[in-house]
């Protein structure tokens, strides 16, 4: 099955580096909106923190273009980018990392900051449990009533499921199927039922 790993549950780790507290939180987020809502929520919950630096990857990490990061006031390139770099090499998708810093009075320098923020994400990922997410496609089939049983049977063979059935002059099935099986499933129905099946 093709797919990708996603975080199983939220996670939080904390480190103290030269008196500064770095709290890294990981959250499963399947949309950019969810990622941004999580970041906003932390800003509101902990307004006393000096920085809430973040990075996210939404979608399949092997092909995604939905990614973002922010230094949130730290020197440019010292927080968000190192965090995103660690996420990109983890092969985990639908993930948001926020690293909250409470400044302890000792400056870390740009290299120290990059190591602290990137290291926080690395530390969190070492403890993070993941689960597989299978990419699916949603399809609508218009067909004859006598085909319903056979379509259900074929769908089961391809690990698909019926989401909704509408009964009218004909039958309209809304289905979900692993994307990698979509082509074979469609071809199989076309061979078996020909014009009795419309997409």
C-alpha cells in the first residue's frame, strides 16, 4: 500500500539550553488551516513566551508543496528553516512543529539557535509514534441496480468502501478507494459492465 507516515498523537518535549526553555510541540495536522490554528492557539495560550517558531508539512512528504516555516522574531534562518529541514528528512507528513522559547538571558548566537530549534524537533521526533495514512480517491458511479452486488464485491477486493448510496431511476454510489487501486478498479468495471457503469 502506498501512503505515508503521520503523527499518531500530539507530543511535547522540553529542553533547557543556557537557561532558555525550549518547548517543542508536535501535532498531526492534515490541512494548512489546522496547522495555522494550532500555531495561533499557542500564541494565545502562552503570550509571555519570547518566540513561537514553527514549521509544517501538509500532505505526502515525498511530493508535498504545502509547507511553511517561521522564525517568529528570531534572527532570519535560525529557527523555522532548521525545524522544517528536520521535518523534511523525517518522511512524516501532516505534521506541525512549534518550538516555544522562554529566553533565559544568555544569547546562543545564530549557530546555537539553529541547533536548539532543529534539535528540539529532532528530540520530539525520536519519541513520536507514527501511523500509516493511505491516500484515497473519492469517486461517484452511476449504474444499474443489478450491478450493485458485483460492484460491492469488486470494491472489497481493492480495499475500497461505499460512503453513500442514492436510489433513483438508477443507482448512484459514492465510493472511497486507495488511489493506487483506482485505475485497476475502473478498468475492471469497464470490462465487466461496459456501458452500465458511468463515472
